[in-house]
C-alpha cells in the first residue's frame, strides 16, 4: 500500500512538472514543506553557497523528482512564483457557524465562490472558471491562472480583510499550492476541470496589483577613494545592482545572494554590518519588497556569508 501511495504521488509530481510547474515535497498527509530549515541547513548540495528555501529548491527535473519521492509518500507542493501561476483559492467556512462579515453578508454568499460570483457581477465580467481547476480537501476550489507577464503579484488572504474578499486567498510569487493527487485530513486534492491554464483576467490582476511604489531613489554609498575603497565600492555596487536589477519573482533570491556576498566582507572586517544592512534594505525596498521580509532575508544571508569571511588584498 505504501509503495502504491509513493507511485501515485510520484506520478502527480511528474505530471505537475510536465506542465511547467516547479514542485517540491510536502510532508506526507500535510501541507508543510518537507525540506530542511535554515537552522539545520548542511550547507551542501543545493545549499553549498547558502541556505535555499523551498521556493528556490522547487524543480522541474524528473530525475530529482523521482529520487525525492522514492523516499516516501510526500504530498506535492507547487511553487507558484517560479511556475508563473496565480492560484485563486475559493475556500469554504471552517464550521457551520462561520458567517460572512458585514461587507459580504449578502444573499447567496456562503463561501469564497459566492464572493467571486458577486465580484464578477459588480465588474460585469463572466465567472472565470474556464481554466485548470482543482478541488481541495475541504471541497474548496483552486482556479489556476497564468500570472501577468513581467509582473510579480504576491499572496493575499481574504479573511485578513485584504485581497479579493472573504474566503478568497490568492497564491502567487512567494506562495505555494498543494497539487492534485495529494491528501490532507484523509481527503484528496482532485483535478475537476482538466483545462489549459487561462491568463489571469485583467480585472482580477488590477485588484491584486499592489499600490504603486513611490518614486525610486538611487542607492548610493561612499567609500574611501584608495585602491581598497575602490574595490569595496565596486563589490557593493555590484551586489546592490543584483538586487535592483532582479526580475519579478526573483527579488528575494537576489537579495539573499547579495547578502551572502557582502556578509563575507562584513565578517572579514571590511564593511560594517549596520551599513551593509541599510544599503541592502534600501535596494530591496526600491524593488517593492516589504521591510520585514527583506530584513529577515538580509539577516539570513549575512549569517551564511559570515561562515566564509573575505578580506581585500593590500
């Protein structure tokens, strides 16, 4: 039976990867990533140059997928950002006494699908269900859409009062979705509409698009003009350019790599940690990253870089 489950989930992972969706393992019967965390990172293999998170390790490689799922009946996670997906999650109430907030307490609204239908009516748009669709373990609905080209939409949570509305979450860059074939709470995720992935409707993209950033200011630093200073200036400028020049969905990865590189120089005594953190944070904010998320990534990268100090030759 265990072998059959492994085979079933392996096939689900390979099928997702064949569609161009980057997959990674979730714990058996769960929705949590089954990959090591930063604190226990061995700094080998994929993580030889610093800890990589699940979004960075998600893969399309069938050989890697087969090796992974040979070890156990892992559920299948899809990293939405690398997969160019925006998944609209139409959820169900968690209990019979969970009712919509005042804004959505309207006739016919009992779940996320009802909220989406109301939004469609308000915008004069058809219900966007002609796309690849998965039914979740609690009978909710996952509508798969192709993300707008060149634009990294983020995750939203309807129950937080943000996003599209009550009981509608969205998963995009930085988010994951549980793939069909997986099981949670003893119930499966199942594909219910085997259709091509449609483009995200423009009116939904407009509602999910974050508020425009204020005009970006260049990140500038000033180091000594001697030979050592010029070398450090070039090193810092290069890493800041890595961040500010990163494409949609790659900002956090670029920030981490830059933090590792400059963290080596911090540990080597060439740069001050507080200044480096400030420079990197400014670069991250310039490309639209949130301050809290950026600071976590910077701290992680600086810590990884400190394991291999670098100095400037005299």
